[in-house]
């Protein structure tokens, strides 16, 4: 089944404790991205990657890191999480950068930073 | 001012009603317009996609884009309880400049 998977689905952590949220897609997509979803603000892009070893900042990159060492994986790293990073996170992938490509979303990771 | 404005609702309608969901936007460069449906505890899934202005129909769903007014709509006919979800409008020129509305939460009551 074609899908985007994320782990963990739920995470409660404390301020300053490094964490990684994994994202994997099995559709051989070139483009992957991370979003956060907050009430009243919709989905906002954190980082994106157009291919292996090619990443770039989205609209809200502060406090986050990413890497793209393999085409299928795009982990999101919070080196020193803070309470304002409490949010619902989605990973997404699409075949390419062109606007007509459908973007497929993972199931989401709900993160709480205490 | 947000780049994409969407009334968050919530919107509650009886089963069988016609539902109208709307978004306005400010960036005239947007060419691709999408509606995503998001069920509780799930990721968004693409419902309708339209390129440039015009209408597109798919079963009970109709998407309209009016680029001159920077206004897009989604109509749901004969709404069902299974349509209860949050509906997100989205638009872009390409994948890395995608902008989402805040989402409208819809409940269809039996």
C-alpha cells in the first residue's frame, strides 16, 4: 500500500530533550516536506526537500532540523524542544515540485513539550 | 493579513443539506487550488483539485475557483454524516509555496 508513515504518533517530552520524528514514504517520491498544524493557523511548512541531500527552509524553520540521506526517509529533529513547539506535525511527499503533483500526508505526530 | 483566509466554523448542518465552504486569498500568482478533507486523528487527504479558474465536479462535490475575485468554494450536495470532518483549502504555484487555510470544521447530523 502506498503510504507515508510517521513515528511516533504521540510524544510527550520535556524542554531541552532532543527528539527525532521519523517519516518514510514508499512511493519513490522526490519531494518531501514537514508541516505543523496549530488551531487557527492551519498547516505551515517547516522544511522541505526536493531530493536526497537537498533541503530548504519553509515558513517556520526555527528550532527544527532535517536531513535527507535516503530518498524514502525525511526525519524531523528538534535539538532542544520548547513548549511553543507543542503541535501536530505532518510529513508529506509528492512525486515532484510541479504544482499539479498531489501531496500525500502521513497520519500525524502529536507532540507535547512540557 | 493572512495569505489565505478560511472561516474556521464550526459548521453544523442536517443530513441532506447543501454545504458551502469558502476561502479567499491574496496572492494572484496561485494557479493550483485544492480542497483537503481531514478526519479526526488523521492526515489531510486530497478531495478536489482545480487548475486556474473554473468549476470541477466529482460526485457530490463541486469545486469553484474565481481568480478575478481571489475566491474559491467547495460545495457538498446531499451531505452525509460521513462528510463530517475538517476541510482545508490550499493553493500554490508549485509544491514548495503551498499555503493552507485554517480549516473549517463540518458536522453533518443524522
